């Protein structure tokens, strides 16, 4: 998944964070910076502030692969509203910009995304099958629990060294 030329360090960390009585574990790593990627920064940041890019860029940048990566990083199933959502709320963005993003997602991928509180994007259950068909082929096997509830979340304790 990560090329050794890109990774500066990999730090395995078992987090003992209790949130609603759950123990969360994660891997933390840092990557090298390459100037070739600066154009993406220029698209997503204007005058030092994060922005939703112009439609011309969004149409090119939003691919099944990028949608899968977005979902692996910020997406998940939200049982209370029975839909997938992107947890990375666009609280920093103007509502009309998030609506532009939703319009592109809906048109390009034939989804029925909606905007909820805190500029959170939801993919309702009627679009769930289509969404999963789009992203699943591009997802890492260890992240498939985010689209298939029959798959359990991977247990990192088998790869995290014990602290003893």
C-alpha cells in the first residue's frame, strides 16, 4: 500500500482511548513531501484557507478511486439515519460550495447524496448499493468493513507489539 520510498517513519500505536466504552486502535505514519504534488495543494487551498475546488477540478479529481480513498479515510455507515456519510464535515466550507460538490457526486456517480447538519454529506440507503459497487473494487481489503457490515473491523492487536 505504501511505497518504502514515500514513508519516513511508521509508528505502531495502540490507543487506549475510551469513547462510548470502545477501545480504538490505529496506525500512525508520516510521508515524504514531493514538489510534484504541490498543484493539489494549490487547488484545495486559496490564500491559506481550505476551499472546495472549482467544478472543472472536482469533475477530474472525483474518480471511483478517489471516492474510495475518501470513504476509507472519512466515510462510514451511520446507523441512526441508515446511510453512508463522510464524517469529515465541511464545516469550514460555504454551504453553496458543499452543494456544488454534492451536485457533482450525484451527476457523475448517479447517487442521491444529501446535505445534513454541519455540512455533512450523506449517501442514503437507496444509493448505497450503487455507492458500494463504485468504491469496493478500489478499497484495501482491511477497509472493506466500511462497506460490508458482515466483515468485522480488523484487529490491530496482532500487529501492534506488546508494551511489556
